C-alpha cells in the first residue's frame, strides 16, 4: 500500500512533465527547450523607478524629466583597411549615461551575411565558435516563438521568414556585387528591395529615413539594450550596440540624427538581452553581452510601473536565433 502511495505521485509528476514538454514543443519547438536549458526561461519583476535593482542609466531615463543628451568625444580607429571601430559616449549634464559600441565598414572590402539558427542553441560564444572567420557578430532582426525569422529574411540566397509580410519601415540588403545598404520601405515594397539580394532582413522601426528625419512616431518609456544598422553619406555601413539601456527607440532616433556620424539612414534591429556584439579584428577584440530590457507602464497608482526582464540562470547569455555577421571578402 505504501509503495502504491509513492508511485502514484511519481506517475502524476511524470505525466505532468510530459504534458508540459509537449506544450513547449508545440508552442516553441526546439527553441523553447534550448531557452530552458540555457537560461531557465524568462520572467518579469515589478519595481519602482528608483529601485536599486535598476542600473543607473535606466533610472536616469525614468525621471520625470529625462536628461537631455549629446555625443561625447570619440575617435575612429582603423585596424584593417575598410574597418573602423569607436566607442561614442552618451553624455548628459550629470555625466555619461550610455555608450555606443560602433563599427564603420566599407562594404566593398567586407561582406555582410544574415544567418539563422532557429533551434536556439547558439549564443554569442557558440556563434564565434561556428564562425571563426567572422569579424563582427551582432543580433539580427525579429524572430517568432520557434526562433524562426518573423520578417522577410534572406540568408546566403535562401528566402526565410514571411513571404506575405507588409513592411512599412526598413530593410538591410547586401548583394553579390559588394553593395550593401539600408532601404527606406515607407513608400516601397520589400520584394523590390530584396531583388538580387544575397543576404537581407526587414526590421523596424526605421530610425532615420532617406529624408534624414526620425521615423519613430510612438513615444515610449520601453528601455533596452539596442542594436542598429545604418548607412552614412559616404556609403559606409555602421553597426552600433548600446552598452546600457538608457534609450527608448524615439530618443535613440533623435540622438542618432544629431550625432556626428553623418548618417543618411538608420534601422533598428532587435533589442534587449539579445543585443550582443563580438568584434575580432587583427589587433582589436571586443565582446559585449547585453542584459537589460524593461517595460514601463504609465498611469499606475504610484506613477510609473517598471517590469524588468530577468531569468533564473543569472550568468547565462541569451541565444541569438538571427545574427548579422561581417566577414572579409573572399
């Protein structure tokens, strides 16, 4: 009798685990299992705007009056012909509140590749191991519940993602002939932009359009590490990642418009803890793991209500199902 009383709860536990596993597989596929394995899942914790658990740049961004910021002094360093790096401080009256890790690349000397690993088994470290020749690895555009591209996406000539997608923001497109550019899709279709593309991705929002103006119409308090891809007026491609989470998207767009980068267009990629960056040049290495994202709700009884994204395995890096890489031209 005692044995039966032990076996029954065990059997129920096994059935519950099987049911949960089936549910995860149906909803998220292999990506869901690898998320659980890598970081134990994710959850949101609520806190106040001055909570010590929020990093200082986020607390600054959540003040009643958000500090005005401008670019601090920085300089470009060229470690390989056609590839420059820099770190641009984001300065307020009280000091530095963020820093943007910049790459400026001549597309005639380097090739851009969009890559997909929907199983969710590749974070920044695993991508480095899989792509020893890649000089830059950053997160790409948005992905769905199963880690697959959520927008039109071309990887080495293969079309992935939605074919019925209605894009109204922008795309990054790299072609066989060495041309690479950001495309403004507000008055054009992505199918035309993708014509002849070897690698491409649709993303949103368009931070700076071909008219030189910002195109983030919704003002928000959503804060996160950010990654963007941009094109300057000389045709060079810039890829940047913020070290902190000071910027909402509308404020990032305004900052980039005024920053001394001579940008013609800029496109936001996915953000949050996935916004990681690896640079491996001759004589220069950079490796950055992002970790911040917060939803902010206005109108709560005590003012702003902050929900900070967290995960059980504190030291785990996030999987990157979609990445944009830069490789030396063959």
